[in-house]
C-alpha cells in the first residue's frame, strides 16, 4: 500500500493523482490523504481512490496565525490515526499545506518518504520535510545543498498523458475547428486579476476564447459570455489544451507541465512573489529562457497573440524538449524501490 498526500490546489493534487493512476495500473494499493476544504475535497469523491480528508493548517509566510497552527496540530493527530489504519509501506507527498501532516507523521514512524517538488524552487513544506525524506523528486533542476542533491533526481512533473486530435477537441467544446482558439487559465481556482484584466484586451481581437474563471467567480463573470467568448468555472485540462492554439495563464508548475505535454505555446502572467515566494516567476522565466513561452505584456497583448499564432513552431519545438512525458512512471518506479 502506498499513501499519497498533497493538495489544497490543483498544482499539488493533479500530479499525485497521475501517480496514483500509474500505481493502480501496476497493481499496487493506493490511499489518498488530503485536506479538508482543499480542491481534493471536491475531486476525490469523483475518483475510485480510497481517501480521507483531515485538517491541515496553512502556514503563512508573513504572519503567525494561531488558528492555522491549531489546525496543523489536529491534522497531525488525524494523520497518525490514518497511518495506523492504512499501514502504508511508502509515502509520496507532493507538498503544499495539505501534503505536510501525513508526510511528517509518516516520516517520524520510519515509513519511507518520497517528496515531489513541482516548482523551480523548493516550497515551504518540501523544505521542512526534506531532511526526513528518502528521496526528493524534482520537476526541473533546482539549486540544492550537497546533502539534498545526493537524494534528488529530476523526474519531471506528472500529468495525465491524454491528448485529443485538435479538430476533435475543438468540436467537442463547441468551437470552430478552422479558427485559432485562445485558452485562459488562472490556475485550478481561477484568478480574479486575469478575469478582470484579460477579457477587455482579448475581445477586440475577434478570436474564439475559452476562459476558465474558477467556480467561485463563475456568477460574477458570466456576463463575459458571447458568441466567441466562452466562460467556464472549471475545464478538463487535457481536452481544453488539446483544442487550444495559445494559452494565456498564470505560471503554476502544473499549468506549464501540461502546456509542455500538449506543445501549447503560452503567454504567462505569474503571481507576484509576495504571494508565492517567487515560485511562479521562477517557473515563467525558466520557460521563457527555454523558448517555450513569453511573459504577457498587457500593453501589447494583441501584438503578442498575433505573433505567436503566426509562428508557433519554435515554441512547440521548445515545449517538446520540456515535455514531462513519463514522469508518473518514473515516480512510480522510485516508490517501488521502497516496497
């Protein structure tokens, strides 16, 4: 039995689900430990995975919040109870506040712990857990201390490896297969900033747009709907990225990995470093340096969109070099070393 933990947002949840699917395909038992109130609380019941949801305090980089600390303590107690019941032989944590209690409680019990970092710099949970981990799996190369480097491997970012023919995907989504499609994503929960700033810049271009605004913002931005502008609370990423010709998005590691798998050029609008410690800026700059994406410039967005749509091949070639294909299998291989 392997226990997978991580979540809160799609960036931590989706790679763990991809590994879970691979492990189950190989005949291993899998149990998922997520957080109450995280995205996994909505999505896990839709999967065949046995799972539990526990409290998980979210640590704040700028201030100590007693309520979150108490939630973390409750989560550690609940995690110990889950470990007693499930008795896993290995644990994979994909980080985030949801991936901390189960990983930490398991490591203290001597259960082999494998960590997966999605971004171009280590997150808080991964940094704290790394001394107890048997292995540190990276999506991209990250500067590490000598001690951590000895236990680290670059495996890529696990994604659902499903592609659809572009014309079929556009037709299934109700778009004209002969017209280029712009896809706007603000992460799994949507982005208020992108919801407010991008539509006025994109609508005058007259191109079809599929805009994931986030479930919580759907009612507020439903008025954006038009003949060529479609709004959705949540989109199925493999289908939407198969259909799209250009992505306009935040720079979360999951979004970038899926874009690479689908060879989808992107204009990126990373979160401010004040909000995520600079992880998205680092990821966006790495993709730009590789020739796979550009940083979005609202002052000349129309020009950027037209230029990439006219000449997408250099971006697609760079994305092919960054593709995380096979990452779920490489993580499953590593976990099997502990079983």
